[in-house]
């Protein structure tokens, strides 16, 4: 049966008397009906389930990303805690290098002895007023010494090697000059700063009082 005959037979079908249809038309009608039923089933039953599955998969991806993000934060927090612990250990070690109020005099004497060991002549050693910080006090001392370049270097190295923290700031180095002065003689003026930790009474006094004006 060619195409023209198929179309001709389809046009002559009696819709009110399906029993008169030829066999192949019955088979085609059954297949078409089955396809329609399958299509409706997919549209009304399977499609919603598929959309739900896609939604659940998207939720799973989001939850996985959130979990990975939180896991990274936890790992970073552990690293931060370790760094904080290391900082506290380092801070404690530095704090132990700060003398107490009673040890400051000995430290100033150590600086003076270092100057003597470096064969420098002292023109001035003047303690200046303390400057209190959050948990320690800064103790500046104005010093003026004379000697040659090698002696100056030996003095600075000796101060740096002291077991307590001492810094040399505001250094000014000039030739002595003048009649009778050796050409290699220098005058160094500087601010030697040492530090001491505040005791409990001083820390309590430094804390702002409740209701105090800011």
C-alpha cells in the first residue's frame, strides 16, 4: 500500500463505526493511543518527580559546598588557635625579659658597666621620666659618651647582648673636634630605653574606673 492509498483510506474512515476499519488502522490507533497515554503519564507523573530530583540534587550540591566551607573555617580556626598559643608563648618569653621595678637599678648599672667595658668616656647619663604603656613602662635614659668608632660599636653590641631588653634610639654621632682632640674620637648622644612590667597594683590603677568620663 502506497502513501496515497493510506491517506485515501484514512479519509474514508467511519469514526462512528470503528469495527469497519482495516487491521493496520486498528494497530496504528492502538499505538497512537498508547503514545498519548505515555506522554500524559510522563507529563503528569514523571516530570514532577524529575523536577523534584533536580531540586534535591541542587540542594545536595549547596549543602556540600556549605559543609566544605565550614570545614575550611574549622581548619583555619585550629591554625589560628595554634598561632595564638604560639604568640602567647612568645609574649610570655618577652615579658620575662622585662625587669621589675626593683630590678631596673641593676639593669641601668649593667648599661653603665657595658660602657666601661667598651672603654667609652661618659659625659651624661640622665634617667628621664617613665612613660607608662598598657602593661609595661618605658624607661628612657639620655646618654652622651665619647670614644672611637670601634668602641662605639662594641658598646652597642654589648647593650644588645644584655639579658634584658634595651634599645638605643635617637642616635647622633659626631666628631669631637677641637684642639687636642684625636681625629678618630667621636661623641655619641642617644636615648637608651629599657622597659619594666607593671605590677598588679599599677595595672589596677591604670584601668579606667567604671563610669569614668571618656
